C-alpha cells in the first residue's frame, strides 16, 4: 500500500495553509500563543510532536487524527522470516557440532530441518521470537 508522502511544511502546516488559517488563528484555536503554535508545527516536522498534541492540532483544524501502522510485508511473512532465522541459527549450531564429530548431515537434510524447526516455532507461538 503506497502512503502519501508528508508535505514539506508537514500535515499541520499544509492543512492550515489550505484552510487559509493564519498561525495566529491556529494558535487561538489551540488556546496557545502564535509562537507556541509555530513550535507545534516545527515539532511535527522534526518528528518530536506527541500524539496528544497532534490530536489537539487536528481538532483545531477540524480534522480527525488517524494513526496508521502499515506493515512493509504481510505479518505472516515477517513471522516466518524471523522463525527461519532462529531455526537456521539453532540447526547450524547443532550441525557444526555434528560435523566436528564427523556426523554431518547433507545440505538437503539441513534445509529440511531448518524448515521443520521454523514451522514448529511458528506453531508454538514461540514467545522469544522477537527478543
């Protein structure tokens, strides 16, 4: 899903300007000074604006604040990638020990074991998956 890019002046600034609302009027609607309203706009641009203050700005602009977390890929895929990485680490550690004892498994079997361990981790809802 492609998300719109943030305007150079930030969403608060862009909407305020589109409404033709001065910084003074914006501050008045927020119940703060022009300078504080300007700081709020700057904080949005810097990425340091709190959700609470963003909600107040949205209210002052007659807008709804919508927060969205959009996964970069399907969540199931993220979980399986993480489980596979953990499984690979575990299987390769065991495989290395077995190789030292001259009991190594063929590459195909190692791949199969990694897949099986990853599936088991996903099925168990492995609690340390993201540790």
